[in-house]
């Protein structure tokens, strides 16, 4: 587990700031390189230059919520890049992506299922 460079307390890989001393944290494993983070339900790839010019080979594309390589396409000169059209993958891959994006719903469904089992066993 990474530690805060200032107070040396353990922090999570995904922490934006140290919860002990409030130091702004960079991506673990990439010292000095900011880790860009999507806000809310948005995805970074939707506005990324490397998605629009189709040069990104990161496995998290096109569903990246955090990324060290992100560059907003509005910040570069070539603003006439059209967003690529994605087909949502089906089968196991599609199910995996859906599960990654809906952990709260899966937890809720699991709790409902467990509740049903408990009621049925009484
Ligand atoms: S560089 Fe990151 S944000 Fe940009 S398209 Fe690739 S995975 Fe998405
Ligand atoms: Zn700290």
C-alpha cells in the first residue's frame, strides 16, 4: 500500500488527498505525474485526445475513470477530431464491464438475494 510522501501514513491507491495531512497525492507508481480522475459518472476517454485520434492502447479505454495519460481534446490545437463510435461488447466481456461500472447495484442485488434465502429458510 502506498504511503503519503509528507506524513508517511498509509493511503489508498485511489486517494486524491492524504486523509491525515491533506497533501494532494499523485498517482502511485508515477511520482510527479498527475493522475487524472473523472468526475461523477463521466468517463475520461469521452473527452481524451488519444481516444479521438485512436492512438490509445490502454486496456481501460474507453471506460477509464482514472488515467495518467489523459489529455482533454479541447486543450490541443486540433479540435476537429470526431469522437469514435463504440459498439458495447457483448458476452462475458460486456458483463465484466457492466459489473465494473455497477458495483453498487450488484451489492444491492446480492443483499436482496441473501434476504430472500434467509426468509425461505425460516
Ligand atoms: S489515454 Fe486514458 S483517458 Fe485517454 S483514451 Fe486512453 S485510457 Fe482513455
Ligand atoms: Zn499525509
